[in-house]
């Protein structure tokens, strides 16, 4: 299948034309307009420093329906005990940079080159990109970030510095989503870790059909605020459970 070359003025070819590996196009730019258009069409950028911008739409697609999230007993106990303080959009820049740092430290390499970081920070400033944080002892212990459009959250990356911190941040996202009608969390590519937490593969055509329907819902734009009484209760945790929004941080 052909790989399409994009200019800074062109749109995207249909996601169904992606290669068997999911690669659809290269080139273009990382402007907010381009990124939002990509996500609306089930496409995302993923490339390394020595490559052009590469655009992907894999088949199958890994997704997590918030209602299917597997809240393991240990994580449930951790959240009930208030081991982590949870927040949203309190430290977006630090979360995205930590996602890159941790991958480099473990030898995995990262697609979070400076241009990608700057692009998502711009999306955050415009109210489309969001982070969830888990704090421990006043320090950022784990987190995740992604893009929100309509009834979808497109997860980009997550990191942990303390055991279970990224899972706690994901639980915060799931509880937030359940409480506010976000029906689909896009996990992009398959990992066993996310499958154990309830994510599953669906065909790309099904993902695109669900995406089209969910984009008809209004986008919850602007800075998000994690509300523990509401969001942890959506996970089935008791009212008054510790883990409220952190006051520590930048």
C-alpha cells in the first residue's frame, strides 16, 4: 500500500488506506489544527528524532471502555488508603517530559522529541490536551496525558516513578470519564499491561465508526479538575475516600 506524503496545507487520506503495520503518511506539521484533524480521523503522530513526522492508524486498535476498567484489589486498597494524591491538569508539562525521560532511562527510546512536547503543550494551552497526576510525599510519582475530543480520550503516554502510580493516574482518568460521559479511551497500540487493566483490541473499522459517533458529543474543553468525591465514587470507592486533588506541585 502507498505511504502518503503530506504538505503543510494538505489533509489526511482515509485511515483505511494505512499499511498493514498502521503507517498512513509522513510529513506535514504538528500544528493544533493538524493534530485535532488527525485525532478526529483516528490518526496520530509517532516518530523518532531521526525520522520525518509519521502518521499512524493501526488495525486492530487497543481501546479501554471506562466501564470495563479492571480495578484490582491491591490498587483499590491503595486508592482507599490515600497513598497517592490525585489531580488533573496540575502539571501537564512535567508529566509529558517525565514520560520521555523515563523511557530514555530504561533504554526504550522516545518519540517525545522537543517538537512533539511543544505541540502537545500548545494543545493543552488551548484546552484539548490533559494530564492526570499521582503525587506521593509532595512529589510527582506518576501520570499520563492525552487529547480529549467529544466523548473520547486519546491516551498518549504514561509513566511511573513509584509502584502503582501510573495505575492510580489511569484510575483517576477512568473515574473522571465515568462521571462525565467519556465513553472511550483510545490506547492506540496493544500492550499486555493495558490489556490486564481491561483494554481490548477492536477492528479499526469499528473504532472509526465509534469515534464518528462519539465526536458528536460536546468536548469538555479547558482545564480539567479532578473531584475525588465524584470521580473516585464513579469507580465504586466509598464517599470520603482519600486521594483528593493535590495542592503540591508547580
